[in-house]
């Protein structure tokens, strides 16, 4: 019995491999598993590579229709930068799906490197039509899931709205070689009341120690994000912020004043290396630096801060840190049928004192979240962020620590647990195709402040991401 079973398995294996044809030419790989009926209609991804494939197909007499079609060709591509030109398409890959037979994949193709897109797509079509003639008409899929579903088990579904982390989390995903992402994010945050630990201190209590009572702080941030796939396993991420800061305080004479500062903050650069990637889980490292591009010399010019009518602003009102900081961590992201979960622990280490004689505190940040898909385009998320920030070491000698709580280095550092609710949108077609929009509202769940600090910060963020060339980013 065992002998007959082995013979049957061998015959079955031969049938499967007979339906698989591979060809390589001009960096093109084609795997065709079932014969394509070239008299049927086709549709294709609306991008530059898709346009070239469609043009070549139509020149050979094949029909395309956006409404009534049997085969759909899904194509994505990566970019490269060449000195003499702007960004150019460097590589592409795709699948051909038979919609009549349960959306089964019947072909897989890729081009690892192309210098001439039109010539490359023409060669691809020539190979496809040539190999299609060699496939047996009776070649059923032999349950194509046996081959391609194994392949799909290794593929992360980036088209889902929950395939990215909630809005406030940075560097949560990677890109294949040549893949690009551009992002914009706006975050608004406001804190009120003065806290020691988790306890509110009144104005009368604070006036015993300080001349001015800081009643609130507002921080608005505009962020520009950029990601580029250097290799399939290595992505570079950068983040540039523009900060707008405001602190309101009340003098002992009951006059209300506002301190303001704004400018470009420290630039963050991370390198994300894929440690594991398949259908259900992705793990990548987060390693990088903060570059001291933000100012630490912002001044108050309203004749209130110093006797000479001008004075340096407090630590939290400066735009940058004035020193390099390292970033070390990792991101784990898991997909299930209708939901996803993830965790991202990050450690930020201040590497040296700045030119004003102090160093901002080291920070441990742990984000963990879950998201549920409501449809193919919308998901909702819940996130928590544990944040442990140590206090400032050293001191800015120009700051008078008796004027207000912001000037005293002992009033820095905290442990927080924030909770956030989010909504994520991912668009596959129309004007917003290949774009993601996400919203998040953040509120404090637990607070413990060192010394006296403005606390109870509530925040709102909105993010927009665009990845040209990659379907379902």
C-alpha cells in the first residue's frame, strides 16, 4: 500500500511541475501555472508599468475592459534615483488572477532590474505568450493553492487598512527595494494644571515657590516623513518636524502672558532591517539617530524674562535638544483574518551635553496596539503608550529657576501611560489610490511627574501617507 501511495505522490508531483514554466531573460522571471485564454478580456493596475503592459497586449490584439473582464493583472514597482534624471522605475513584479475561477493566481512575474521599461514589458509579454503555447490545455490548477498559497503564506497583505500602525507611531513598516513613501502628519497637544506625581497643585501653593504660575502649554507639530527601500530587507526612514510652542503664565499681579517659540526640530533618521516577514508576522529593527538641527537658543523678547529685556526660554520651550541621541528598538506586527496587533519598544539615549551645558533625559517608549477591520478600506485601532523620560542633567546657567517651574531642571522627567483611539483609511482606487489617512485622539491614563510640571496633555493627530507605485500601501 505504501509503495502505491509513493507512486501516486510522485505522479502528482510531476503533473504539478509540468504546469510550472520558468523563464529568465533581461532580469525577467516568469512562472506560468495554467494556460491563459488570450481571447478573454483583461484589466490591469492603473500605473506606469500597467500602462506599458496594456499597450503591448493591445498591440498583439488582446482586449482590455475595466468592467467585464476575466483576468486581472496586479502590478507594483520600485524606484531608483539617477543623477541625470528624476526618479525612474527600477524594478517591478506582479500576478495574473483568474476572476472566473475563484480569484486564483495563474501566473507570477518579476523584473529585478530594468533600464528600459518599454523594452522590458515587451519582452515580458513575448515570454508570456510563448510559454502560454507550451502549457497543456487540460492543465487544471492541480489545486494551485498547493503552490501559490504557499507563496502567499509568505506575503504580508499591505492592502489592508490595518496593515500599518496607528497614526502616532513612526517607522512601523518597511518597503521593498526602490519603494518610496512620503508622509505628512499634524499633531496638536495641550496640557493644563500643575502636577507633582499625579497630584494637582493650586496656584496659591505654587506661588510660595515661584513668581509666575504656568497655567497651560500648547504644542503643535508639522511632520514630514520619508521612507525608501535601499534593499528588500533594508529601509531608511527620516522625519523632519516643525514645532510651534506656546506657554501661558500668570504673574503675581494677575497679568496673563504668553511665551512663544517655533522652528525646525531635530532630524530623525532610522534604518529598518527586516528580521522576519511572512503572511502573519513582521519583525524589523529600529536603529538610528537624532541629529541636533533644532535651536536651543530661543529667547523671550517681551521684557518679562530677564532684567535686560531679553532672556533664554525654558528647556521645554526650546525647539531641539542640541545634542545627538541614539535610537534603538524593534517593531513586531502580526496580522490575523480580521484584526492585527503590534508592539514597538524604543530606547532613546542622549549621547552628550549640548553647548548650553545640559543634556535632555533618556527615554523609554513602548507602544502596543490592536486594530480591527470594519471593511476593506476602514479600520479602527486602540493603542497604549508607556513613556518613561528621565530628567535633565546639567543646567542652563542663564535660566533663573525661581521665576517659573519651566526654568527649573528638577521639574523635568515623568512616567506616563497614554491611551489612544484611532481610525485608519486605505484607498485602492480613485483620486486617493495608494494613499492612507489616519486619525488618532490621545488622552492620559496614568501620570507621574517629577517636581512640578504642566500635565494632563490631550493630543490629536492626523496623518497622510502616499506610496507611488505600490498597490495597497
